């Protein structure tokens, strides 16, 4: 069992520590599946937007399947579905790479998983997958956080060798609640306060209140680095490091947002016991047993 190199929720005052893990785990950028300058940007900022990586026709295939799934009344009753705290609308459907053959193929697509494999420097498995929805008019905000803080404390992810991939299925504009990020914040780890409540995931996936950064740390990091928004047309892909601070505003416009979301973790970074005094979260939120390396291949959907 690896030691707790990123302690959090253990002190009564927030603090910060410098990241001790690399951001990009390969140095042969001439062999990268995308331009070296994009990999360098990911290392610097902690995220990268690749416009129109999937065609409009492919996005239409993904959206049709998503809408078919949402039309099933049983989906809202599934424990793998997270509902909006007020409206009860479906916010996320988890473990799509296991439950849906089409999205299982998307998870292995060389265009996305190949980039993740290069950045993380080796074989990968899916730590988490889901469909996300932010409806027009009623889509709620999601507060600032580092994914790694939760994945480390509540799931037992030892190191920062993990990244997320969000495939945009709708146009992301500056005004319809897109992902916001603090560039460069991935190189600082914020130690949060507050003991982890029992079954915290049941609330945190709807509205996170524990494992969130303090206002002073946020203010300082934003003053240093600013805030950026991940915008782009449908078919674009956002890659972001597990420790970059991010969040999103509510969506009061008519323009709904949706995406396919895959979290790639390196095989050497498999989960162990949580770094808190709570049982592990369910496997559909954080994979604990199936560490089969992804068979990353070109995929065709048309």
C-alpha cells in the first residue's frame, strides 16, 4: 500500500502543497499523437481543447444513443444515475463503458484514448465513465474542485497519473454553463478541511460540499492564473488533468449541454484503500476490480 502523499481533510485549516508527480509522463513529444505544442500546453495549463475531433455525423450517432437511453423510464431509477437536486432531471448516468456497447467503443477510440495514453505514459484502464447533461434553463452549477482530491481521499487513488476526457455532444458557448478551469492550478494541491461524511457520494455527485477548496486559496490561484472556459463546437474534446481546479456555472439559457465523459487512469495508479475513514465508494463511481488495460484502436461509427 502506497503512503498518503497528498493528505487532505485531516486538519482544521486549509493548506497547499506542490505537486510531486509529473503532468506529462513522456518526453518524446515528436512521437505524440497530436502536435507537440498541444502536449506542452497541457503540461503548462493542465487542460487542452481539441476542436472537432469527432465529426458532426459521429456526434449525431452518439446523441441518438444518448437520447434512446434517456427515454427509458428505468434510467432515472437506476443507482447509477444522478439526478438534479431540485428538478429531479437526470444529471449523469455512470458506467456507460460497461453498460453500452457503443460507448464502450468510444472509450477505446484511438483519437482520445491514444492522447491520454501518451500523456500518462503507458497502459490505461477506465476509472470512471458517464454521460453528463446540463439542460437549458434549469441546469445547475457545480462548484470549484479538484477531482484528484476526492479520488484520492474517498477512492484511494495514490498519485496524480490520471486525466479526464470530455467529448462535447453540444456546442459549448461562454454563456451556457461550460467547463471553467484555472490554468496552472494543477501544480498546486489544496488540502481541504472537514471530515468525510458517510455515503458522501450520494450528495457530492449532485452538490459537492466537502473536498472543495477554501475561498482564500481559490482567490489566490485565480489572481495568479485567471479563469478560462472550455468552449468549442460539438465534436470537440476537452482533456484535463486530475488535479486542475474546475467547475461550471448554471445554465439559464435555452441551449442544453451534454457530453460523454471518460476518466483514464494509468495501470500503475490503481486504487487502494481510501485515504479517509469511510468505506470505498461504489464501483460505478470508482473502478476497484476491473483493471483490464484498454485495447485502444481506431473506431468507426458510420
